[in-house]
């Protein structure tokens, strides 16, 4: 099988999810925003946002059920690096109003200039970071 | 409105998102970092993930512009801000660094909680702490939620809300 077929098919599903959430609930499928919103219970959308996050967590087990194996997950970074990275990702996505899903999947689809800028910036710093770590290693 | 239907739709959308992530290879930080590793053995598969996702998402967005409102709600809650400002750039830059170090962005990390792997738990807890730290900043401008009626020209009920993407 073509190695790029699963990534493409997975991407189509992700896009379908974003389209569903917009057309049915009027919501942007931005994971960092949805997750951060869970810290503010009582908002009108809390239940639906929590349901989305629950569905997201159930996704990999559902995949395992269908495919007969869990998706591959190779984590090279150590725990301190992961903790630092998590802090940066959490703080950065809130400050920057979104992540790969909100700015990438949804924002690019709306041709939002803010999202295009954000995607270019996080791709650039992500690539520079990996390159810098490669030099240091 | 009907909270049950809303939640059911959101649950289904979340499940499809998580399935898509698992199928696409995005749950594998090594693969994600391979995509970011343009100076090394570059793995282009994420181009296909993002390409496929943005294409279908774009179709959904174009369809939404022809609708008066979403099926289960009264209005589309879309980001209202258009200015490219310092918080956007700084935030995206910090996120990119964390993404490069770990290979995780929020969607795959949350989806991977189902594996109950310790590194994932550490990353997600730290991510939540990072989000909470941002919440402590004075006058975080993106928290203000407003929904004023028509925008976007053709009589669509498009809210100018604060939907954080």
C-alpha cells in the first residue's frame, strides 16, 4: 500500500470532523481552545466540548478495535523535556489562540490571515527546534 | 438549545477526529518530528494529513457560508479577530518550540491519553498547567466572548464571537 494513503485518509477524517462540528454545532474544532474551555465549567458549551474531548480520547481505542493494533507511538523525549514542551505548548497555544487544529485545519480552511501567520510561525520554530536539537545531539 | 443532540454531535465529531489522528500517524511523535526534521530524513506524510484535512474542512466552511446557521445551534461561532499581533506570533512561536521538542501538539496528546502512557500524562498535565498559567495573565484579551449578529455580508447569521481556534 502507498505509505501516504493512511495519512491522507486520516487527514480526510480530521477534516470531516471539523466540517461536522462547524455545520452541526457552529463550532471551530480547535483542540487547545476546547480543552482550555473545560477549565471553565458552567459555560453553555461545556457539555458539548467535554463530549468532543471524550470522543477524541476514544478515537485511538476505536482505531485499535478496527485495525487490530494500536497506533504506533514512539516518544523520544525524556520526561523533563516533555514537561517543558507541555508547558510551552499549553501556554503558547492559549497566547496564540490556537494550535495545529484551530489554526491549521480550521483557520487555513477559512483562509484566515491570522491562522496562516500562526501556522507559518509554528512550523518555522518547530523545524528550527528539531534542527537545533539535531545539532546538539 | 438541545444539549443532548449538541453533545452527541460533538462526541461523534471528536471520535472521528481521534480516529483520523490514529490512522494518519499523527499520534506518533517520532513521525511528527520526522516531518519537522527538514534538515534530516524528512518525512512528508504530514503534508498529506494537513492537505486532506484542510480540503474537507474548507468544503465544510464553504457550505456553512450558504447556510443561515448551523443545524443544531443558532449561530456560527467564528473567531472575530483579524489583526496579526504580537501575542499571536509569540504564542505560535512558543507552541512550535514545544511541538518540536516533544512531537506532540494538543490534539494527538489528548487523544493519546487513552494509551495511559506515562510520558503522555506528563506532557498533558504540563500542557494544562501552561494553559492555566496563561489564564493568570492580566486581561487575557481572547477570553472576552461577544456575539453580535450579522457579519459577512449575505445575511448569514455569523457571530463575531471569541471562538478561540
